[in-house]
C-alpha cells in the first residue's frame, strides 16, 4: 500500500537580481538632461570608452526605469525660457517637436468673478467693483498693464512636456548607449546604512493587497554603483530617502499644488496663434491660478493650479476647472473647442526650501524632487533639466577619473556645479517668494513682488505650516454662504448617497450647473476615458493605502476624496475612503491633502506607494 | 523536437486608446497629429510574438526575429516597452506603418527583407503575424508575404499551435460559431496568422530587457530606409469607428439590468 501525500506548496519564484553601473528612477526632464549628457559621452568615439564595472568587458551599463507606460505619459504642459534645454540642443528647432512653439505673446489677466460664487476677500471685491466701474474689464477680465520682468518667458517656448519627453527619449535612445524602460515602477531604494546600493522593482502578479497570485514575479533587485533619483516630488524612492535620511537643516516640503489641464482642439476660426500665453488669477477662486498656452495646429492647453494653501477641504480640481474654462475671458476661445487630452500632476512648490540631501554614497537626486523648481518665476522644467545636465557632467568627470560614486566625490562633481549655477542663484532669490500666500492672495502677490524686485533680500517671511495643518473646515470656508446646520445636512446626505461633498456644496454656494456639451465640458469619468485614456495593468498592488482606518473614520474632512483628480478615491464603507486603482492618474494630490498627520511625524495617514499605469496620453 | 526558426511580421499602430481622426495629407490619407500619438506593437502581432517566444521557451524553436516596417523613431519607442516582454531579435525597416499604404507594396518590402535574412532556413521557417491588424491595413499583408516567399501552407485565425512528436504542427483556427478547425501540417515552412492565442501578456522582465536591448539598439541603428507607397490607390473616403461614451457610475446593478441596457444601447444603431 502506498501512502498518498498532498503536494507541498509551490515555492514562490526567487527574487532575481541584476548588476548595472547606473540606475535612474523616473524619466522626466531631469533624467532627460542627465541621459542626454551621459549618452553623448558614451557614444563619442573620439574619447576613451567608459567601461562597465558591473559587467566587465561591456560598455557602461546605464538603465532608466520609468513608472508610466511610456516616456512622456503623465506629465504636464509648460511654457519655459528653455535656457538649459537650448544649451544642450543648440540647434533646437521647435518645429521638430510636436506641440512646441516659440512664445509670441504673453499676457497676465485678472479674472473678475462673473457668477458671484467665488469666495473673495473685501480687497478683491473692492477691486472687482472698481474695475467694473471704470470699464476696465473686457470679458470680465483685466489685463495687467505691467508685470515684473522675472515673470516673463520672453524668448521661451511653449511645450507639451509629454511630446518633449518623447522627443528627448528618442534622441537619447538613438545614441544606442543607454536604456529607458517605461512601464517599470521602482518600489524602493536598496539602502544600507546611509548608502544606496540600487533599487528594487515593483512586484508583479500580486493582488490588491500585494499578496502573490497568478504569474507572481518578485520585483528584481537592480544593484548599481550610482542610483539617480528623479522620480518627482511624490515618487516613492525620493520620499523613502527623505524619511530615511531626513531633510537638511530646516528644509521641508510644505507647499504643493495640483495642476490639472485640458488639451483641446481650438475651432478653425480661432484668433489665437501658436505661442500665445495667458496667465490668469482671480477665478474660479482667488487662490486658483490658471493658464492657456497655444500650440501649433490650433491645439491649446488650458488648466488651473490648486495650491495646498487653498484652505477649502472640498478643493475639487475638476469642478473648478470646468468653471474656469467657462470664464468669458477663456470661453470666447473655447466655446467650440474639443477635448483631446486631460491630465493632472502634483507640483512641489517649496522650491529651494524643499531641497533634500542631494547626494550620498551611491545616489544623487535631480529634478523637481530635488527642490530645483523656481517658485518665483513658476519655472521648473528647465531647472530640472539643468540639474540633470549638471549631474551628467559630474558623473562623466568621476568616471573618467575612475573615482567611485561616494558622497564626497558626488558633492565635488555634482553639488558644487549646481551651487555655482543659475539654478541655485535664482532658487535662492525665490526661496521665500511664496510665503505671503499663507495670509491671503493679495498679500502673497505683494510678497512675490517684494521678493522678486529685491533679489530675494526682502520677503513677507512666514514659515509655511505642514500642508495637513493648512486645511480648514467646510463650515469656515462656506461661512456666510451656507449655514453650519445646512452643511451638516448636506454632509449627511452625501454620505448616505456615497458621493463626495464638493458638488452639493458648490451648487448650494451658487456655482451654476455645468452645461455638459460633450466637447469640452464632459463628466470627470469621460475626461479620464476620452482625455487621459487612463489604464491600470493587472497584477499590481494598490499604491494608495489608508494606514489606519480608524483615523480615516475620525477625519471629518476627507480631502483625499474631494481633491482626487480622477474620482479614484471615493467615499467607502464605514467611513474609510475606497481606492480604485484603475482610475488613478498618480497625481499624488491625495498625499499632500491628507489632513491627518501621524503623531509626531511629518507623515500622514495615507501612503502613496509606487504603482503602475495611469495616463495614456502623451499630449499633456 | 525540431527547432524552428520563427519570423514574426508585425509593426506598430497608434495606441488604440487614442482618438483617431482621419484626414488627407500631402502624402495621402493619414491621421490628424499622428506624430503625437503614442504607438504600441500591433496587438495581433503582439499575440504572435508572445506565442513564438513561448515555443522558444518550450524548446520547439531556436529563436524569434521580429520583422517590423515602421518609422524608425516610433519603432524605437515601442521597443522600449516590448523589449522587456520576451526575448527576440529585431529586423527593423525604416518606412511607413500607416495602414493606408498599399498592402502589396508592404508585403513586397517585407518578403524581400525576409529573403535576404542571413541564415534563413526555409525548411525550419514559421512565418508568424497577426490574423488581422489594429492599423488601417487590409489584413492581407501576411498572406501575400507568404505567397511571395512561396509558402503555401497558410493558417489564419490561429488560437493554438502544438508541435507533435514527429514535428508536425497541430493548428486550431477560428471558424464560425466559436468553434475551431483543427488542421495538421507536416511541418515548415508555414504561415500562421494569429488571432488572440491563449497566452497572457508577459510580465515586464528587466533581465529580458537588458539582454534584448544589446541587440535591439544596433538593429534600430541599422534600419534601412524602406519606402512603401499607396500603390496608386485612391481613397474615396475614410471612416474610423464612431466613439460614443455615456459614463455613469452605478453600483449594485443586476446582470439582467446591465444586459438590458446594453441591448437597448446596441439597438440605437
């Protein structure tokens, strides 16, 4: 008689590893600058080859892992002076890059509230009345007759960053010396003490909770002598380093904004020409700034920035964007336009004060996540690209001298370059430029002007609070418009219906209903489908995780639900928000909008981990 | 088990998620802002590639070569994603990928390239491709390539290929009614136009990517200019599928109710 035994559990596949020389995390403008610089050197046959230490006998092994499904997905549009980009591409012809156009006209418009629902201070209400009384407004807007030079993008270029990244990825790959791998999220850095030894890629073939399932493939460990961290301000690796290493001095990441935009086809008879740039402020809320950039072939980008210092807990970017595009100053151009694309992205607005440790043993940080954005001139792409070029030059110097990527060597080769550059000098000037906004929009604008006109020597100094502490209460925000008892009734009704609060509150506060036209004014879900073409590949874990459900239940604000750019976070059962990975565009607004801080830390009750998928449009 | 040599003919198409708008360009019919659209490997050809790689993994084939005619820059972009999926070599031809190009011209360029391929062994050759195409192609290119190469054992709508112990090929082709026609082919050379096959999209594997890219990048750099025109064809009109979306979020709706709504929606047309 033979005894049958049940088959034992199948051993999970072991975690594989790979050795390379340089691993980059994220492909954005900064990495484009880095890889452009490095790949040209590697392809230069007139100079000695740079051999690989990871794979002896081969050339230097350089890989870049990008979370999104293609280079250029999930980024943003921009107008930039493009100083660093032009320096790297001296023969740059905007006509060769889809959606790029030289800046031809630049205006700053103050938008008067045409619907009477905006929350305006006494100062702004007086300004509105004065402008109307003196017939200073055209289409409910007032063009500023003068703006400081530091705000101008003269001789700049309007870009779709998606198209620019695709173009730059093509230039880099054409050298044949480095590899860019989209659709490959990096879960974390491999940290030993204070050193980084490479990265671990995200597990595949897991369920929503990360448990192994069919086709389980543990994320590979990629060992690298140098890890270049350029995963942006909400990237998992950059934030992991911040938590592990802390921030230098009093640096902190306190100020944020989410930018949301539409890319539209303008009507055939549009009077707008390519290169037209409009900056706006004053509407839909005074705290919300906006823009319209015109690309070639009657394509335009139009969008808004919703900042962390906007104290409304119902800070819905999408509803505000719909009201913004209907403002008469814009609607005259957009009325017969048609949606091409849509997207959203978080912006780190702390600038130089959000700078982390730039280097350490085995790692260097570049780009927006390294605090390179100039918050006075609202310029980040060119600065990010410049930091990538600076690191590229430094790395080449170290490789040629056969010196290791230690902290002192990277300090000398990269950080010194950066400190001596215009990025640093202008970043210092802008460092405190935004401080006044904590006390109101007008004060903020005065603070910016003061900072810009004095070269950063004067500012309305005020250390910004943690973004979680900047969120006010619904009752306070709508005080004078909606009685507290009615807010409570609306809240109870929305909870019962399982919907966010913002639409009901805005309707009640006097915001008119959105006249959906199926062209530009579409539902938020249609914006995802028609505009963002949002996708989520199967087999990955949820990347938005609510740490303590009890804290979520106790949170009366649920800003994560209200601001979610894609309605991926919705009211869930028993008071805990529910996350739908298939809708997420990875903008990260939920991370800095969570009002529940974990006791004694800078962290909040929401984790924003590495994840796959998101936007599938390269036009943003 | 014999070691076949598998060539997969496949090119790129605009990401099917994008909004496509046909128009007439100076070069003939095209799509608005086509250069801006992200591209993917034609999903039908991708199935063929994954099935081919599966045969290599099982030891039934020695190697897979993807033969792709398309704009070099876009091919390069697509290879960044596809290159992580399965091991393969690339023969890149720098030319148009638009489905408006004449299928006869495209097939001629492809068959010429295949015939010139060093080490081509017709006795071991399996020519794979998509049964159809997500591009605006007529879906006949693969068949013509086979004919131009003198390969007359052709199977289309293939969902499964099994190599039998004697080296014969057992092939399941889709027929009406959700059924399959089972064919037995003595061996290569043969043309197999794949439907969806049975394999899921492979996971991204960085080791595969690293190994692939050492050959893919040089192959892209060597891509020869390969013009293919519209063969004198005049397009009277071009229509893309109408995109209609009505989005609602409805929870806990019964299957019957969903089915009823779908039927009503279909009947609108």
